[in-house]
C-alpha cells in the first residue's frame, strides 16, 4: 500500500450548493472606444451539477475563519494591482493591463463563492501539483492552471471532449500515457493526470522557450500558435501575437495571471476559504480482480458518494483488476477492515454487480419436423424450408430420394 494523505480527491469544483451563474465572455473597451469580446476559459464558466459533489459540500464544508468574509469587494487601484502582481514569486511573467483587471474583477465579484470553494481544496490538490512540477523543474505557479481549466474539478468535461483537472483531450492524454477505456479514464486521476500535464508543459517549453506561449499552446494547441507566429512575421511574444490568436486563447493568459492573483490575495478581497472537515487521510490498495465499488460500500459500510469521490477514474464504478492492477483509494481508518474482510468483499453479490459473463452456452436448436403430403418431393421440401437435400438425407437417414406421404421428416 502506498500512503498518500490527500483527502477526498474529487470534491474540488463548485458543488451545486455553491453554483454561480456566469457569462461565457467578457467585453474589453479600448481607449479609442472599440470593443473586443473575449471568450472565458472553461473553468470560469463551468457549473457542477454532480449530486455527490453536492453531498460532499453538505457533509464536509464549513465557512472558514481565516479571513473576514464580506459580500463587498474593495476598490483596488491599478498601481496596487501592479504592485501585488510583481510581488508574486514567479518565473512566469505576470504583467498588468485592462484585460487582466477584467479577469481579476470577475474572480473577486461574480466568482467569489467558486474561489472560496477552490481555496478550501488547496491542502489536498496543491501538494500533488507542486510535487509533479518540482519533479520536472517547472515553475510552481503553474499549479493554478487547473483553476482556469477545470475549476479544480477532476470530473470536469468540456463540450469539446476535454476531461479532468488538466482538461486533456483523448489523443493528447494517450500520448502522455493516460489510459482511457469504457471503464477507466485516467484523465480523471489527479496524480496520473498531473504527472502527464507536467510532461506536456515541459515539452511545450522545449518548443517555445516562453511560458506565456506555453500557456497559450496548452489552450489552443501548438499548431494554432505556430500559425499565429507565421502571421505575425515570426514574433514570439504572447502580447505581440494577441490579435492573431483565437478569442478564448486571448483571455487564457490573462485568466492565468488573474487566477494566481486571486489565489494569493483572496483575503485582501474579503474572500474567506471554506474549511473541509475531511477524513484524517487516505491509503491505496492494489486490486487485481474485478471489483464493483458497491461491493466495497456494502461490506465496509462506506457511502458510494465518498467512494466515487475518492476514485473518480472509474467511470462505471467497476475496477477491472483482471486487466491490470488498479489502486483503490479508501479512508485510512478503513484499510485494515478492507484487508480483514477482503474475501467477503469480493464474494458479496458478484452476480448482481459483476454481470459480465466469461462464457456463454449456445443452446441446441429446436428440432423442426414436416409431415409429408402426397406429391411432395425431397427437393421441394428442402426448397420450401431453405435447406439442402443433403441435410434432409443426413438428418433422416435417407439414401435415395424416395419419401412416403404421411410420414414426418426432420428439417433441422
């Protein structure tokens, strides 16, 4: 068993208890009066309607006391925004402009509850993110990329098919070793998807050597960035490429800057993190046989909602351990009980929960007979039933073609 104290892995993302309606774009008005509409990243417009996330919010979340909660967002001057951004210890450039301010204002006003919910999960996901980023020698401020990608919800799925905390598309996920089958989607696995994202980000940096371009490429793909560079006569600065990029990508880097800002200076905006009343920790045990989460829930007396939250990669609640060993995550205080009752768990109603059959007997066909009438021939009967004369001879022991009216002949 490998111990990893990260609490419930899938409770991030905004539960329906705290859902907020958002628009899908913002409008920027330039000094000359022209308006530009910028699409918002998926994590800023997502709404979670998951029943089990709602269950978690009701069972594990309290309003925190780290900051003084207030409904009003204080006025902040441009100079103070600039000063705060420059004081964030970061390798990635975080300049200030009107677009960045728009995104900060959105997090600090319309998305205040979502920010409070995401802050409550820092103690659980951020260590996973930081460990992977440090392993690949990447800037630690990238840990806030899932804030704009998925609102820190491992179950998030975009309309384009991107899934998980880091919003991997199917093909990109497979390139970086994330397995996707009808039963398992490792894009939902916080640990595996984070390692994959770190490798992908490192590969993008080896291409562009500029972190803002890496972020843009993560959003719209290297092909789109390369086209923008060609259209801009080889320019490789994000802000110089700004007008050549898709609308969502134009807002992606400003949203990333805003996410770093709000996750650092939330107290200054009177946002109070929600507090988690979480289990003390979790452990994993490897499963090498087919197992349904309901079998574990019933024998171990643990709710299915909590099991799903701990194991979001199992799409249909089935662990296909016979295919390869998979890690099942449980609360630490449940591990010894699972081990002591392992046989009882596997033997609990397998015919009900594991209905996939290994073999199937093919029933013998029911015999069909025909009563011979006057004038009928063997060939005519064969033609009538769509069978061969040879088959009729074989089934009935007939050597020639003579048959007698009134007798029954087997057809099949």
